[in-house]
C-alpha cells in the first residue's frame, strides 16, 4: 500500500463526497434552513464569508 501525502488524501476524500455550493443553498442570500430528521438548522453566511450552522 502506498501512503498518500495529506493533500492527496484530502483530494481523494473530497472526490467521494457530495459538494454543495453554499450560495446555491441560500438562494443567493445569506441564510437557509436545513432539516435533519425532526430538527431544523439555520445556515448563515457571514459578511466575512464564513459559514455558521446553528440549531
């Protein structure tokens, strides 16, 4: 087995995971509601371009 460097490892993991654009999730705004089971979470894009997920 060949060891991967951390960057190559991260890329290989990223290729197997779904990728979602935060701006698309918020419909071009800065907030979206995300449901998981019976819980609802608020996803917010800050002015600094960071993501905050709260319950």
